[in-house]
């Protein structure tokens, strides 16, 4: 532990900080010539006395000067900020009016979100940097090579970036940063891969660059023989282009009209003349650039891309779809009433900024309407589209959304799943919606599926929409992108988080991040729900804790999940929120616990082993039956489940420290139907057993959401929990019994239950371990032979009573119909 030190009262980098340090220190990292703060504090006497003394003397006790004098600090800041003392940077005179600070060493940028120029600065930062953390008052961004690459790909020049940054910064732009920007951006965007008339061209505005590439021993020989070495043409002018997804699109115009002049992405606010970023784009639009290119064969695309990357000239992929006269046009437009939201428009304008389609990733929170973004992109390109989803359920949803938002002929949009290997569309082109596993599986295919695959791989597609890109393994993308030939790719996701850190692969396989929305901003604007997050600490009863301390690590998890105090907290919260009229989802990764909790509380549940018909029945009841207000879900419900009725989430077990899962789960309530009701709040509770590993995992899990600006409250005591009617495991005897049961039923348990996975078909590139035991979902208790019969009976009770209820309803409707027929005949 570092020695405890009093925080400086005015430790913010202030104008004074800048002045005083400039006088004495020329730069950061000066040797320490001050006494240790701890020693000085002791010399100073009790803090209260010092404060009183200074207040009497009318000294500004919160000033930095005061702090330095009080602690005899001659070289003021290094002891506080260490290597992060950047007070040597001169502050501009009007620095208060400028919203950005910068760390010259790491390229970290801090935005004061309360500054009047914050909104404009944020638009700019999203384009050039990676958002790291965006809590209420200060946002942190990082300038990285990839983020600068993305900035260039949307049409910014190095000078644009430097000038705009200069204008927003409180200090002059540090030389290191200027050099970094120039060195990254001068090579990015210089080489483009363009597919024109179904042929691939390596294109550049700089003929010398192409000469350099042609001299390269790997790339040179790949130029298609018999073509001229370099062809020269003028790049298209963009002025007057009407693209859905830009401010000229019909849907956007309607939206803007409603917002009384609110354009360029900010509802309720008029477009400002001073929008520096917009001005930059417009200036770019007017430039007509001459380009030079040489042709390469399709099969050499990947080699050329890799080699260019090695040379430090990453290749930008663009699709000049308006000039593609080879691929048939698709008759598709957004329906007239469709209004694209400002952030959706903004994300699309990054994709189509220069009139061509750029491949890349758009990151929007769950429930913010990624589907419509994908559909609008398809309506812009108007060529054949292939949509890849993670499950057959999503395939159905995507097809329905296409039919809902666009005028596509239903015959031109075909689902290709294991259940529907359907007909190929009748027109010359169309849309295929399928799953990643359908197009990548290596097993023998049925005749129909094989025919469809030949169709998919044997032609060119204008656009490939890749849904939920964060969950799909990189090798799957590789297979997909190498087997299906497409001119542009758009990856959609809510979180660019992969616990395996493979996210950078996506930059290469799909394209750079084009846009990332701010969760808090969208929630303030009512596009996603406001959520109150809380972590509930549940103490472990002594007998459980003793066992926990002794247990091998794999069993520890089970004990902290099955902690009876956690069970009670869950029961209490369900009662409380049901009585408020909420619909509740309880998430548990552990299937044993999922069943045990649901059955004891008499609630419905769904996990990997639940049949399709039963799933739909349970979901339908949860949505429409006022008596079914709580649903227990395993991790199959983490993504793609559209339950806008849900307003409360309780998490009882989760996948270790997975930030992505936490964000996905929160996403289930962000789309709450009631989100725009006066004073409405959704609730997200994470129940953790106190003093166990779960607390560590929990804080790790929350990191992403905290960075998005969510604040987790800690609840250590649930008021009057002991008065809950029928409180489970209230007596020590019941708790001991539970412990015995948990131990007996899980003897010889596996490390974790992984079959309960979204990709449980096992075809998503996850290799089975050789010789590993076969893992089955949710039947661990059965394996041990000690399953409690009372549970099994109860088990059947809730899910089955829903079935019975449905049966009755159906039969009574049926008999009623017969009765009516009889009555009509009798009357006739
Ligand atoms: N511009 C819009 N106007 C009206 N409704 C919209 C708009 N955009 C999206 N929606 C609606 O918002 C809801 C959420 O959209 P969608 O399912 O595409 O979200 P998502 O971002 O894909 O979420 P998830 O990550 O959870 O899958 C849908 O009901 C959709 O119809």
C-alpha cells in the first residue's frame, strides 16, 4: 500500500498550476527536491488547526499556492502527478472557453463535458479517437493508430485533425502529438482497394505510392498482366448526392422538420455555423481528386492487404456502388414514414461520407436500433445484401424488420437457416438473411443447403451486414469474408469488447470503427431507458462460508451463487418489483442455480435445454400474461432477445469478470417500452456474496458500464427483508439442509456448464477438448443421482402450468367456435 497522503485541495490542473510550474520546472519528471508530503503533514500539526489558522488569515485555502506553501513544496506538482505532470504546457489565455486537455505522452484526451463547446468537440473526438470513459463531467479518449486510421477513412486529412484539435485544446498542441498524428495519417488512406465493375484495383491519389508498391517483390508480380501499369481517373464529386443516412435523406428530413431545425445529429438544437467538424467535411466534399490505380486479381486481395499493412500503408476498402453497372440494382427504399434518428444518421454518414461505401463497424448500445442502421445502409447501396446473424431467431427478426422499414418485395428477401433452406429469390438480386454457422459449417450439407451455398459464393454482393460482431470468433469472419465476395461490409455491435482481446482482428477483417454512440446521451434523449444500477451485497451464513473457504475453486462458485442470503435478496427484490408492476428478468449463467431458484420461487425459466415451443410459450406469457411477471433466463438470453416489457433485471450468477456480458444484459432493459413514461427508471441489480471472489468479478464486470457513465450503488442492507412473507431459508436448519443438498447434488461437478451457449450447436469454431467429458446442460443434479424430487415436481409446476393454461385456452376457443357454428346453423 502506498503511504496515505492527503489529497491536494485544488489538485485540478489549473491556470495557476501552469504558471507556477513554468517558473520553476521546464518539463515533467524533474528530480524530487521537496520533502515527503507525509513528513510535512506531521510538522504542520492537526489539519483542523491549520485550516482554521489560514481561514483566519483570509487565505484561500483551496488554492494551489496555499497547498504548496503549507507543504513546503518548491517544485509543485511532480509529487502529486508523477510522470503525469503536464503543467509545463502553456495554457491559452481563453482556456476556459476550450473543452480539451491532452496528455502529450500517451495521446489521452480529456473532454470537459460541461463546456459549451463540448458537443462539437465530442463529435470531432468520436471521429479521431477511441472513447475510453464517459462519466458525467469528464470524458476520456485515446488517440490510437487505429482511431486515426478511421478518421482518415471518413475523409479527414492530417491537417484537418491537427487544426481542429488546436482549436479545442486549452494548451498548444504538443509537438509529440502533432508528430504522432502526421506519422500515422500520412500513410493511412494513401492506398485504397476499390472494386469497380467487379474488378479489384489498388488505388491512390499519389502515383509515387503506387510505384513504391509495384516495386515491392510481393505486390509487384500480383498486378494483373496485360493491363496498363497505372490508370488515372478523377474521383467522383459528392455534391448533391442523396443518400439515405445522410442529411439529404427523406427520412432524415422528416425527422429534422419535427425537431424544428435540429440537424446534424443533435435533437432540438439548430445546426451551428461554427460546427467546425461539419465545415471540414463540406470543404472536403468540394475537392475533386485525381486517382491512380492498378488492377489485382480477386485471389490476391488478402495478400496485397497483408503486405501493404506490413509496409505501413493499411489499405482502405471502398465501394463505388453508384458506378457499379455490373451488379443488378435492388428495388429497395425506406418506407416514406421512416424517420432515422440523428445518431443513426450520423453513424451512416461516416460510412457514406464521400459517396462511396466504406467497410467498418458501427457501435450503438443495445436497443438503439442497429437493425435500422443496417437496413438504411442496404437502401443506400441498393445491390444484393447478405445479412449474417447469430441465431435463427435473429434471422426471423431481421427479415421482419426489413419488411417493416423498407418497401422490399417479400419475395426478394429470403431466410436461409437449418429450418428454411428456401428458394432463391425470383428477381435478379435480393437479400439473404442467414446465420454465421449456416455459411461456415464444415459438415456435409443437405442438397438444398448446398445449392444455396453455391448461390451465395458464386456471385457478388453489394453489402454484407454482420450482426453482433463482438461475439463471433475471428476465424469465423475469416471464413465468411473469404468465401462470400462482397463489395462492402458493415459490422454492428453494442460493445467492442472481447475478453479475448481479439477485437483488433476486426479492424482488419471488417474495417475500422466508424462510429460509437454515447450511451448516456441516448438515454437522456429517451432513445434507450434510464437505468438505476445497484450491487447488492449478500453476507454468507457461517456454515456456507466455512464450506466456501475449504472448497476447491470450481465449487466455490456454486456456493456463492447458492448462498441462501442471496436467494432471500432475490426473493425480496422480485416481490418488491412485482408489486410495483415491473416485469423482471433474473439472469443466471449457472443452470443448476437457475432451476433451483426458479422452482423454489415458482417462476418460469428458459435455458439452453428448453425446447423451442416451450421457449416461445414462456416468452409469450411473460409478455402478455399479467400473472407471469418474472422470468429466469440463462445466458442464452444475453443477446438478441427482444423483450421490451422487461423493466427490471436481477443477476444472480454471471460469467466471471465479463464486461461484455454485463453490458449485453443491461441491454435487455434499455429497450423498455415504458422508457418515456414520466419519471420512469429501469433497474439492474447484481447480487454478490460478500467477501467472496464474486465481489472481485463484479467490479471487473462493471468497468465498461461505469465507463459509459453508469453509477453502481452498493446496497448492504435490504430494509425489512426479514419480514418478507414466506422468506426462504429463514431458519438455520433450512440453510444447513440447502448446503447439504447443494454439495450432494453437485458432487463431481464440471468446472462450468458451457453447453448453455448461444452457439451451442458447436459449429462456431469452438473446438471440443480432446478427451474432455461430454457436457450437458442443466442435468448435473441428475448425474449425481441425488436430485431432489420436490424440486422436480415444482419444476414441472410453473412451465407446465403455462402449457396447461394454453391448452385450455385453445380448446375453449375451439369449442366456442364450434358452439358459434352450431348456433349459426341453428339460427339459419
Ligand atoms: N428510427 C427509429 N424510429 C423508430 N423506432 C426505431 C428506430 N430505430 C430503432 N427503432 C426501434 O427500436 C427498437 C430496437 O431496435 P433494434 O432491435 O434494432 O436494436 P438493436 O440495437 O439491434 O438492439 P440489440 O443490440 O439488443 O439487438 C426496435 O423496436 C426498433 O423498431
